[in-house]
C-alpha cells in the first residue's frame, strides 16, 4: 500500500475522492485525527503525503492502516493533499470517514489497489 508506486491516475482519483467527501461526506485532516479515525475503525481510506519531514510524524499510519485493514495510499505532496481537503496549507494525512457522494470513486480506488 504505502511505499508502492501508484499511478498518477490513481493519485488524482484519491484527490478527487477527498474533495467530494469533504463536500458531501466527512474527512479527517492531519496525522493525529487520521490516527484517531483508524483506531476508532471509522476510516475508509487513508492518504499520506510523501514529502513530510520528519517522516516519523506519519510512520505509524501505514502500519495502523494495515492492522485495521484500511487502504493506505502515498500521494505526492502535502500541499496538494491540503488543497484537496480545502485547506490553505499542506497536511500530512487525510482519512475519508464518510465517502458521501464519492462512494463510487472510493470503490474504483480500492479495485485499482487490489489489482
């Protein structure tokens, strides 16, 4: 999941799913909120920025995601991830908690990951 090279097309789908979920569903922003969503079992999809320094900030998320069987995808930059979440600044991680109208997009992402 994390660490694996994902196609640019898939990353764009993840950003799209985050944008739609932000408007019609629910997302959690930042490594602390994403950690809580994973621990509570509410996260459906996790996206982590690859350019976070120090990397220790998000190091636990892929492990926790795997443990909770939640798909975890590494995306390009924290700035792009923050923009997809509607934030004026970058963010380390995003969890989609309620897909809202992005259910179909999230299903497509999960299908692409299982290939």
